[in-house]
C-alpha cells in the first residue's frame, strides 16, 4: 500500500540522517586536519540531530495514526 505522506516523511527522515552523517564526516575530517573550531560543528550537529529526531517523531506518529 502506497501512502504519499508516508513517502514524503520518510524522504525527510532520510535527508535529515544524511545531513547528520555528512556533518559528522566533516567534523572528523576537521579533527584530522587539526582544526580547533569544534564548537562550530557541535552546534551544527546538535541542530541536525534535533531535526532528525523531529522527523523521526513525525514519521512514526504518522505510521501509528494512519496505519499505512
Ligand atoms: Zn499514511
């Protein structure tokens, strides 16, 4: 059964995860280069984590309520 809303929410969730993984990769690369400005990444990662968590909440809530 295809639910467009579920697909949309899942795409958002995947995108949020991708952003998080990319940020983490950038942070690791910066650490290897000796970049000391870690607070920049900490803040961005925290925001990306929040975005991912709210996407996940919306997705799970939709699945629970809609039963799709
Ligand atoms: Zn649905």
